[in-house]
């Protein structure tokens, strides 16, 4: 029996190279070089490394500066904003406990994200948005303030915006409409239904699908993928999370993109190469590289 900690095998390589539009190399086993080599071996030739706090965003920017095949996204994750303001004494966020810093600490963190967003290897501001799954009602105002600030930063620097939307669809769409979304806006790990996919497509937002589109209980996601226009679809791992079936529960990494892409092609009734070509073009356009 295979252990849950055993990495899945390398899939059959893609014939048309693509990018992993959202990954967290800093949370994966092994070195960055090993991860990139495994990905390249199966046709995943570039990755977008995403920061979730100031430290992770600095790391993303540095890693992108050091590797041509890595592009960076920098931000405070939606759960990070209330942690900065109110602290996290009991570890509700499943991260280290921390002291409350107040609104001033959030301002300081946002100022650092703003500085990083100006760097040429930083192609996006994200992941930002709203997450009502872990953050209680008391954290919503901090999340919303942080989200609005990130939208402004992305627009001012001409960068893409990467959205994290968990259990907050209506409010995320409302704030994007109120603030005016950046020219290139990406819903990472798209989690809405087909109706929301139509709303996003009408607004020109990109929809990035992760390994959970392969899960048995994910028919609403597959319905959304079916109606999503081909020119707005991206693929991602969100590694080390959301490993696609049949490897669910084992460590995810960029080299598993072909598994998800093939499942997506089947849902859309396209051949693998056609979808891969579209995804490759879409990702380069979305992140302007």
C-alpha cells in the first residue's frame, strides 16, 4: 500500500508545454531546482510562485529573480490580514501564534507588498480576496480593507490580480465591481458554479482550475469549466494542496499539472493539445510574460 507521504509518479509528458499558474514551492519538499526540473520533464515549463504574507512574498520575488521559469505573485492572503490586526493567539489560522499588531501593522505590511509589486519579476498581486471559511465575522473588515488595497496596488503597478475566494463569492464580485477590477484578474482555484463562471467570463476574468476539479464530488466545478470560455481558462496545482485524483491526499507539485489538464480536456470535450495550447497562451497573457 502506498503511503500518503509518497509523491505520485511522473505522468506522461504533455506534447504542448504549459505553465502552472499558481503554486507554493516554499511549502513543498525538496529544492526549487528539483521541482522545476521534474515539472519541465513533463512539459510544465514555467510556474507562478505565490506569496501569502510578507516573508513568503519576499521569497517569491527572490526565487523569480533567480529562475527564468518562475514568475512571482505577492500579497497578504485574506486570512493574513486579520491575523496581523488581531493576532492569532490560539492558532485559528493553522499557522504560528502571533501578537496583535493593529491597523498600523497592516498598513506596514501592505506598504511592503506595494514595494515588491513594483519589481519586474513580480507579475501579479495575489493571492488576495476574501475567505469566510476560517476567518469569523470579526475579521471581515480587515480582509476587505486588505483586498481593496491590493486591487489598488495591482492597478497602479499594471500587474495582474490573483483572487482567493472561499465561501465569499458575492462579496468578492461586489468589491471588484466597486473598486474596478484590474485589466487582468484571475480567480485562482476557481470554486464557484456555472452561473458564477458566466458572470466572471462576461467581466473578462480568468478562471484557474486546480486538482479539485477531478474530485468525485466536484460536479459543480466541472459544470463551471464546461461553460468557461476556452480563452479564459488556466490550470494550476496550488501545490502542495489539492492533489488531483487518483492521488488525492498525497503531496502535490507542479509536475502533476498534466493529470489535471487531461481531466479538464475531457470535461470540455477537447483534445489535450488543443486545451494545452489555449492554456499556455492564456497564462502568458494573464501574467503578461
